[in-house]
C-alpha cells in the first residue's frame, strides 16, 4: 500500500503530533510505501528518505505572531495544492493529521483521484479552553470539520473521548482508537542528578506549553505552602503571568523555558518525585505517559482522555479541573508517602510498557486500513 501522510510540521519542529506521525510512519514503512508531505523548515531538504520514509517538504513562510484563537506557528505554503495533488496521484491512501490546517482540500483531492481518505484526531472538539478558542473551534467542527470527517473512510482518535466528542453523529466510516506511544528506552527510571544540581529536596514536575488550557495557574496556586519545588518546563504566552502569579502566591516554582532535547527532558522526569498535569482540556496527555514510563506517580485532571491514561489510585490520581485544593491534596499525599508513590510509579511503568507503545499505535493504523479495504 502507498500511504501519504499529511501534517503541517515535522522535525526539527517538536510536538506530540509530529512525534506521533514520525513514529507511526517509520513503522508502517517496514511493509508499505510511506510518504510524508509537510512544510520545509530552515535547514531541511526539499526531498529526502529517512528510515524508509519518503519526505516531501513544501517551501513555506512560518507565521508566528497570530491573533487568538489561531495557535502559532502556522506554515504558509504557496505550493501546497500543487505538491498535494502530485503526491496524491501516486498514493493509494491519504491520511491527515490536522483538520484545522487542511480543511476540505484533502477530501477534494482524494475524491478527484479516487483515493481512500483517513484522519487521525489529535485534538478533540475544543471545550473549556477559552471563549474565543471554544467558539471558533466549535464553529469549525460544526461546519468544515464535520464535512471533512464525513468524507473519510476511516478515523482514528488518540483517545476514546476524542472520538466520542469530535466525530459527527452521522459518521458512517470506520473508527478506532490509536493511543500515543512512548519511547521506553529513553523515558525510563534512572539516576539523573538534576534534583541534586538544582539543590531541591522534593520536586514536582510539569511539562506543558504555557497556555490557558493547561491550567498551570491552578497548579501554581496548589503549590503555595507545599514543601516542594515545582519545576515547570515549557514556553508560551502565559509565561510572564505565571511568573507573577508564583511570586504573588509565594509558591516555589522553578521555570525552565529553554528548549530541552529528549535526553535532557528524560533526566527531569527521572529526577522528580511527582509529575502533575492540571489541564482544563486534554485529548490524551503524552507527557503523562512519558512520566509513567519514567517510573513516576502522576496527578492529572478528570478531563478529555486523561482518565483513559491514568488509573485512579493505581498509577496516579485524578483531580477535578480548576481545583487547586484537590491538586494539593493529591500531590502532598504522594510526597508524604514515598513508598506508596514508588509502587504507583512502578505500576505506571508496567502500564506504559504494555499499553502505550508506538508499535501498538502503528498496529491500530494497520487494523484501520485493513477494515476500510474489506
């Protein structure tokens, strides 16, 4: 089968969707002809082959300073239609990964050249982010998003919740879940020395983009009065406000806003006592599985796909969103009960090894393709 993957970005751009597309594509390429069509970023080649995957990059300008609710960055590709049509002619199946970016164009191309069309929903229907994002995101899904998905032969979601709240009620294609995986050899329990270098006694870690939907202000409020340091790794438009909030609340927060490579990031996971993700909206929560693979107990919120990742009381805890006191109780319990925390971290590692693997993710793709060919 000749598969054409569509995603606006690929490395060197770092993100959960980009990681998902690459890990799945290189596994599918072991038995299929896989091409990724993406944006040509600075320092990359127009065409290349890597680990059996053909990569075609369309020249672009990257737009970074955009008004809400548009999430920067966005690549502007003047030759996008030309490259899409050229690559689609040679493919048997088109598989998209960002409905907000592509709109209806892949559906039109797939229909014109009589190709199968599939989509992976990495982002659920926007709800609980902010008024502008919720309004425009839902307006898109009620119109163009609905029209796109109803023309798909198959749709995958990174969680069951993502499928349930995003797919149109009258969707007639094949649907299934393809959970994100994690690199267990990279994210693993090990001695890192990060906590000692920072001279922290107890360390709570959060890795997240500094945007409203991550609920980081509630986590900072929760850490006020807690005898531990919150290490917040990420960047984003809320950075200044979060730093002011931490100072105002008297919470011990250490901000890491430089870009970290995966090896360094794995050292931060390995060093923490507890990992927390206080999201208000979260289709999956890849950082939770990275923390679990690192053998750490996690605290998440009861939103989106997080309850499908975290088993309450077994490998972590779930708190109500927007509730600093609930977050504080869960975090403090784990900090005050290190033996229990260790057992929960070990359970999380076992779950990650069994359930959240990129091989499992790729198998979900293959099963989808087989079903739409029946």
